[in-house]
C-alpha cells in the first residue's frame, strides 16, 4: 500500500496511534487467506470454512487463489523440499501487509516426518506469526489462531508494513525455478550450479513482536 | 517494463507467432486438489499434451516405515490418503496380519467393515463437494461437508481423531465402540439417503453440470485396464471389478451389495458411479450395524495384541506383554505379502516384506490415485483447459497418496 | 535359496505347473507363502514372460497392479529386487514375478510395452532405488526433485538425508 510509504516518508517524527488503531482494525477484520492447502490440514482448513465452524464470521471471507490479493497465508500441511521454493515464491508475491499462520505440526516443525523429504518447519522458509499445533488441528483451533493473529495485528504500527520496492521484489523471485521436462536425468552426473532461491527481504528483520 | 534484466534462459527470439504455448498449472492452484503441477501444452484453449509433475508432497513415508515398529507405522498410514485414513489403516494392518497369520474375531471384522464404509461415504462426500465446487456449484460443497461432519463425529467418538483416527490395530481394533454409538450411527444412516437425493436434485438434473461432464475425458475399458485404473474410474468405463468381490477380505463376502458400473467412461459416468456407490456403502453399513454381536475386538495373540488396561493393571503376564510389545515390538515371520483392498479411490495395495524382526524391511503402498493420475494425459488430449479441471475432479486424486 | 515355508496348501498350483511345462527357462524358482505365489524370473526373460502371461488363456493377467522395488541390504548379494504384481480382471487371481539384481548391474528391460501403466511405476522405482529400465520412453525422476543426488530408499541412504534444508 502506498499509504504507509507516504506516512513514513512525509511524517517520520509523528506518532500515528489513532491512525494505527483505525487501519489495524480494518486489516484484522478482513484478513483474506491465500489458499495454500498442502495435505491433511488443508481438509481441516476447508472444514473451518464450512457451516459448522464458520471462519467467514471472523473476516476470512474469501479464500483468494491468487497470492497478490491475499493477506494471510495459512500454510496447512507438510512442506516437502520440492515445494519449498514454490512456497517462498508465493510468499514473495503477496503484497504487504502479510502474515503467515503455520497450521499443524508438520508446518510448525516437521511433525511426524523427521526425514529427508520434509522441511522441518516452515519458519525456515518464511517468517511465521502464529503457530498451531495438532495433527491435524481441529477447525476450532484454526479459528482461535485467526483470532490470535487479529490481536497481533492490532498491536502493530503502520510504518512497519512498508511495501518492498519493485526491483528488489523482482530480484527475489528467480524465474525458471520450476523444472521443465527436458528428457532423462538417468545419464546426467553433473550437479547443477546452486542458485539462491531468494534474498532475505526487509520484513524478515522484524521478527520481534 | 522497468530495468529488470531477463535471465538468459528466456531470451526472446524473433519468430512468427507460434500458436502453441506451454504453461504450468499449479502447484498452487485452487482446482488441482492438492499440490499437483500440470505442464499443459496448449493450442489456444485446447490441450495438445499434458504432463503431470508430482512429488511436491513427497514425504518419504515408505522409508519411515522401515525405521518404525509395525504398530508405530499405523499412525503414518493415516496421513497417506488423508480422506480415507481408515482404509489405509486397514490395508496396512491386514497385510501385517497376513504375515503373522492372525485370526480376527467376528465383531472386529464387522466393525472394520462398518467403519470402512462410513469412511468411504466421507471420502466420496469430499470428492463430490470439491468436484462440484470446481465446476461451479458452491452450495453442494457446504451440504457435503455438513454431512461429512456427522461421519467425523462418529469416527471421533470411536477413535478420538476426526481425520487421523488410527483406529485399527494389528489383531483387531484399538478399543471397542463407545456406548451409544449404535444409536448415533443408526440415526445418521437413516437420514443419509435423503441427503444423497438432495445432491442429485442439485446436480444431476442441472443442464450446466451435464454439459460440463458428459462426453468429457472419455476412456475406454481396454485403455482403462491397460493404464491400471481401478475403483470408480474403472467401473465408470464399464468394467465390473471390485476387490471386495474379486478378492474378498474382512468378511465382505457375506454382505449383500451391488457393484455399480456405467458404460460410457466419461466424467458423468464416474460421477454416477460414485453417487450410486454412496448408496451401496450405506446399504453395507446398515447391514454391518445390524450384525453387531457382543464379542471381543482383539485377536487372541498376547504377544502381538496389547492387553486390556484392566488386565494390564492387575495381571503380571499382561503387564510384561504390554511392556514388551510397546518397548520392543513383536517379531513378524520373514516373508512378503501383497494385500489389496478396495479403498474409496480404487485398489489400494500394500506390499510388505519382513525379515523376521520387529521393523519391516520394505513397505510399499500401491496408491490408486498414483495410477489413476497416470491416465490423465490420455484423457485430457483434445479437451479444453476448463475441462481439465472437471477431469481431475472426476479422477478423485489425493496427492498424499500419490506422493507418499 | 529355496524357501518353502510350510503353508496349508503346498501343492503347486496348476498355473505354475503348466507354466513350468511350457517355458521352464523363465522360472528360476517358485515360492509359495502366505497364500501367494512368487516366481523368480531371470532378468532377460521378464518381458517375454509378462507378455506371455498377459495373453495366455490360463493366466489372462491383463492388469499390472504394481511394480515395487526392494533393497535387501547393503551387504546382500543380489542386492535389489523388482517385484511385478499381476492381476487378472477376468479370473481374479494374482501372481508375483520377481527379478533380482546385483548392485553393480541394475538394468532391467522395461515392460511398458506390455502394460502402459508400468511407465510411472518404473519411474518411481528408478527414482527411489536407481534401477534403470532399458527401453523406458521417459525415465526420469518422479517423486524427488529433479536435481536430487542419490536414491532415497536405498538402505545406505540416511533417513534424515545429508543436509538440512536451507534456502540458499
């Protein structure tokens, strides 16, 4: 959003308490999640949106498929090593303000699967705001986590959420990360040169609250 | 465009307009039912070729089984086909029982059949909800999940977990059904056929749904068998094959049910097969509920099956057995078995190889979704992009089972 | 290594007897255990045996349930085995064919010409064990990432892999 940049640049010395409360109230009341259901927790996330446990009451009305229109990414399910760069790319595509809820034991810390294939905790890839334990957590727990996130949102300040300039964002997403079928790897013995998946963007230094 | 440099692998070559483009659908996509990536080669809107790219949910479960004792592996099987966890449990447990040569008491077998059929209904409800949601009917999604909540309540009452119950054990069940379960189950089963009729009213007569599903994604019976399809996908092409009839297990030969088949082989046929299967599952579940007789739910094998807690607290040998089973596990005779069951998606087979110790040497799950998805390129050639969504929905793929 | 585990029915099934009459060169060994029949087939004959079993009126094994690799252990010789689980949709019987391989020579002819479903199963066995199927139209990794080094389900591959995941 341009508002934060404008405020931060134009009024660096001014406290923005009232403005903060208003904007944070607006943000917390309409947190739109990005669909990032990976495995079993995704089904419980779907259960949280259905009529018995209605997540839409708390503002999470629409699950946006495009990350560019989403506020919160609920990582529900185990993140495998092949999926990890994709996760990072989706996170980078979300505009500020954005939050991450790590749902379930596998997203929080690898869960039952302490082996070669699963990333042991999604906080090795993206900064997480709320962790939910459980395998899978009940839908009520997801609703509680959304409410905890809302409390967290209320405590933030507007100037924390400045958007990242375009060049830096474009550098962070390396195109060509997904493989294209181009024949057999049975006879290739060379290691492809390692490339960085992303650069650490500014948001990751703000992990304190 | 600003001053961003284009990486060298994407250099623009001056060529006349090529009508074909390759795009990547997924892995994060609302309609691929999980983290599936499809590489589509499109000619305008028509699909020329599609290649599924899987592995985004690969969890290394088969390797984990080799490091865990047999009873610890039951927990992992829940997470495989997460819409049908009791089916996965059953396949694994029955393979181990085949190796051990255990005989399961009747009450345990009847409860296994009852829970598996309830689980099959729950799995088909999720299929119907998400399939209809992809095609555009949003109401059906909420109605299906409302019915599914009732089944999840029942499973949670019996085992403690809604979606990861781990209810079956090697040699029987975890514990007996709680008090009042039969009444609640009967209440659900009495009201269920009305719900299926409601879904039919919403979807089957709807011209939009019919236009979007009839004639789409056709596969013939010979191709279906050649590609290894099983379950409703195979029965939707006219092949009358159901593992519950072909290689019966757990007492299925005593139940009276039909195997629905449809001749056309398109999305509509698979839809009708699964709707009719829900009614057949309801029939089997009602019969199973009527057959429940008091009895034991664990096999008579003290070295394999955990004793009852009261016995464990009062008898010394039960305590010793409990300790040994939990701490060291039990030795399973060396050998290999392949045990297939009819899961909600098709033939779920477990290949279990033991070398005589408490941990298996190799466990392999033949996931039906893995094989069903391999037939997608054939079904999708020549269809529009929007039809791909309908075809994937009709195949009923669960990525947890494909990638394991 | 003939393991005749005593089971209630140790009479050789008529199918295997008939097969032994017609093509004895395909049968290295027969194992009956736990109600299942396993035939160990030499590696070069696997395609011929599979296509024969598919069309043979006694067999009619037109459905390939599963191809499953196994690693017997690092010091075992032969080390790898590939199991083919066949099923007949008309006669409802099952049989398992097994090919055993040494560690230094893990090539097997591919059966994708017999059943097209073998395509993905063989890719998975290649991916997880490193067994190379000659004649496969598209042999590449299917479950692990394309740039993965090593074959994950071998017994000498550690459970937790070689290094923890990091973004860089």
